C-alpha cells in the first residue's frame, strides 16, 4: 500500500507539472548604478540635441566648452555660428546637431583658431549650435 501511495503521488506531480505553463521571463531590473546616464552616449552623429549646462571655458568667440554631469567626461565642445557673449560659470541652453569633431574638417567653416586648443576634442562628439540662450 505504501508503494501505491508513493506512485500515486509521483503521478500527480507529473500531471501538474506537465500541464503547467512555461514560466514567463521577467524583465531585468533597472540599473542601480550610481552614475547618471550619459547624454552623448545616447545620441548619434546627426541627431538633434538640446543641452543646458554651465560654461566651463570659452575657447574663442565661436567655440565654448560646457560642463554638466550628464555629459561624457563632464564636458562638451560647442561650436556656434556667431559670437556668444557667455563666460564661466554662466548657464547656457544650446540647441544644435551632434557632429564628430575634426579640427581639419570644421576649422574653416567655424573660424576655429589655435589647433592645440581643440586637440582634446578630436574624434569626439561635439555640438554645432543653431541657437544658444545665455541665462
């Protein structure tokens, strides 16, 4: 009788598990990293981007570097079509297009000065501003 009870119990387990649905995969939990998502990592060259950040330094009258925790390495080179009257640590909102920075390719169009000033940005994403608002 004991063997019959065990056999009946095993049969019941097989029937229940055989009829059960496949487990549904749960989505992974959101990242709990301590650093914020990087704005520049989420955009591609050619994408429109609006950034509000503090002026870190003015490279020349048509180029400035802005700083914000949400940017790669905390900084972003901004190229403007006209001179911008801003100085550190003023806040600016820049609307423009993301480009891959190349001094050689952009220097004539944007009237860039000393190439050494731009060397740290070579090959990185930069922002060509269509509009700059100084706060």
